C-alpha cells in the first residue's frame, strides 16, 4: 500500500489543487488501484477482503486514510484522539448508503451487510459490490509539540480495548522507557506495540491483531526528558 500511495503521489498532477485536495485524490486513487490489483494479480478470490488504514506523516501534518474497521489514534498530551472512524454497516450514513442501493444490514453477531460482513467498506470482497466499496475516508490533523505517538492497529486490538485504554497504556510505557532506555534495547514504540498485542491476546481477541506504534517525540526531546 505504501508503494502504491507513493507512486500515485508522483503521478498526480498538481493542477493548482490545494494540497489537501491533492492528498484526497492520491488516497482515493491509491485505494482503488490496490483493490483492482487484488483481482488482476489474482492475489485473492472475490470472497476475500481486508481493511486498510494508512498514515502519512510530515513535519506539520498527519494524514490518515481508512477503509473498514482498522483504526488510527493520536496520543496528544493527556488526550487520545481518533484519526479515523470505523466504517460499520450500522453507522447511520453507511446504513443509508447501503439501503439506497437495495442492500440489507442484518444483525448476526453484530450488524453485517447481508448478515455476512461486519464492515461497510473494504479492499476486495468483490462479491458484495456495490454495497462494500474501497473508498477511503481521509482526515488531516496538524501536528503539535504535545503529540506523543501514533497507534495504528487492526480491529483485533480495538475489539477488546478502548481508545482511552490504549492511549493511557502507551503514554505510561513511552514516558518510562524514554527515561530509562539503554542503548541497544528494544525501542519504546516497539515495547508499546508488543504490550498492546499481549493484552489483546490475553483478553481472547478473536480477530487478527496487527499493531504499529510511531513515537512522535524528537530524539532531542527524548534526551532532555
């Protein structure tokens, strides 16, 4: 996905667009291209799909793009800020979109499109078109000096931990590890990711668990802590 997004950025003509509009075009075309490549390269049959969440980090912006129910959150000071909103079939706007195309959302161990899929957007899952679409939602967040870390994870984590629980644990571990970290040790961010994964497994999460943690504090600030 990151290679596709980078290629789309290089191919996207500026055409006088504002930078936000350009990123929206890049993310949308990148997700669509990835969805098409899943089929053309026979990477998966039509009944297989995946969520996708991407984050582009610049010196001043955090650009998050989400399709499905994976999630990205930002730890800023004492706050845990969601950068994405899960695309669930019973979310009011998603339910309306599905029903307007003669689709149905059935409650079967939670809201599911035709009683099958528990998300309303995804890469792949072609057998549920046009109700399941690979169109991402994109958010822009201006960075601040209070930003601690980014946490990007699949729903195996979020099914058993709230945003606030994840944020509190991340802040606690990061600050402790930054203060006492020795050369050659596992990074503070990796320690957070490992700890979150272990907790999700310990809580018997029934879905896949992928966790990426990005430490947003500069090395200079870490040395001064």
